[in-house]
């Protein structure tokens, strides 16, 4: 999973990236960060893995991971027209999903580009930039299709005509404010569009970066903003990136005590990571092999053989069967042996669709 963090200057995007990945990058200026993407890996917190570690007593515990990018999205001064272009566009096109970090805090030492803090305005600004980028891509492709039709005949010409019709339909929907991710397509049309790597075709999550003074109203703020975003088919979470960064520097015990004393509750970063998985419709399964308990993530509707390939291609190639017990049953039984005796350990074939919380042992022969 490759998720790009985007946002206007001063949104706290880089602070959030550092908190997610344990990095120490400093926000860049328009002059030195235009073409640079910082890449980091975040570990997925999952209490179920801790419970399984208590059962299996492994020598090593390895959580699932998500790769985040701190992507420079350089915008012009207030009131100027801007576009996403060049290397930045190429980088964003390679992401599986986008997380838009929106400034929802006041800080006179860091002036907002637009002169005032207005999260919904900033959401609309970035949405417009993503749409404009897609419109330019579609225009260029449309022109190439028109040029190709001049010498095309028969089936080739029919394909080009269908593609041109699709391009026009997508452009019109974009002009009506409908991102590609919310438009409906046939399988053939979806294959066409996949080649374009359109930005509004990517799942998008909005993070409202609130100030510490708003923490007591964090849940209320998140509910209100989410209700507004829902009208546009978006989902949002609220967190304070600055506080999350500071708390991440503390030992786990001290961090928990501090959260309880402030009434902060669950880690905002943990919530963001969980929502990132949901954004990409991922499920988590667990393995215990060679004294290592490990969590893995795969897309929903992933077959057992393909999930085995996530671990190693040899396991997928030599797949025999998967022995599966759900996490809840595993906890109730206390061991694989007891789950087997209780008839809760199932033998599944390569087409079995992995479910969230499955504890799987893959049997293979190569």
C-alpha cells in the first residue's frame, strides 16, 4: 500500500508524516522541495496481534505495514492559479490512495496561504487541483485518440470511438463536480481508465489537523466535519498532528498516562492508520511461522493462494491448502491444537477468500 499525504503549505502534513513513520524530515520550501517525495513506513497497531503473541509466545512479533509518502504539493500565493504538474504529478499518479491534510488550527507564526483558516475551503481548493490535473490528462489523451482515428479502420476504429465517448463522459462528470472514484463504469471502461492514472479516481481521506485547544471538542469536530464531507462522498478524521508527534516521543507507558490525563483517548495516528486500511478495503490476517507471529494485509476478496504469495511466491506456487481459524475462535481455544480438536480449524483451498482476523497456516510443496 502506497498512500500519498498531500496538503497546502503550513497544513502540518510533514509533522503528521514524521509521526506516522518515525521520521524527522523538516517541511521544505517551494524552492527546495518541489520534486522531492519523502517515503516512510508506518506500523499498523493491532491489539489482536498482541493477544496472539500471548498465545503463541513467539520470539518475534511483526505488525503489518503501510508506506506513506510526504508529497510536495506546491501551491501559488493567495489568489493565483496553480496546477499539479511535472514530477509531483507523476509521483501522485503512482499512489494507491491520497490523504489530504487540512489545516484546522490557528497559529499566527505560520500564516495561511489564503490569509485565514478555512478547512472546507482548502478541501475544495485541493479537489479543484486534482480535477484540473485529470482534465488536462483527459484532454491530452482525447487529442491522441482523435489523431489515431485518422488512419484507423474496423475494430481498431470502433475501440477508439468507444474510448473517445468515455473520455467525453468522464470530462463532463468532472465538470459537474463528480470525481472519477464516484462515477460508474463497465469492466471495459474501467480498464481504459486504469491506464490514465487519474488522481480523482483514487480513494481520498481528509485529515483535519486541529489545535490542542480543540482537543476537548475533537469528537464533536470530527462528527461535524464528517457530516459535511459526507455530502461530497468523502470521509474525514480529526487529530492534532503536533500533539501526536510530541506524544510519540514518549515511552508507551508515559504516552498512555498523558493521554488519559488529557482525556485524549485513542491515538489519532492509530485512527488514521485504521482508516487508511478501510480506505483501500484491506483485511488483516495473521501467521505464526518459525517462531514469528506476524500480521499481513491484503485487499478484500483476496483468494488464499494470492494471500500466500504475499508471504512468498514459492508458497503461492506450491500451495496445497490453508488451515484457517478465526481470531475469536483462536482466543477461545487458546491454541491451534485445541482449535483443531474443537473442529474450529478449517482446511481451505486456494480459492478461499481470506477474511479479516483469519489466523492461517499455509501448507505448500515446491
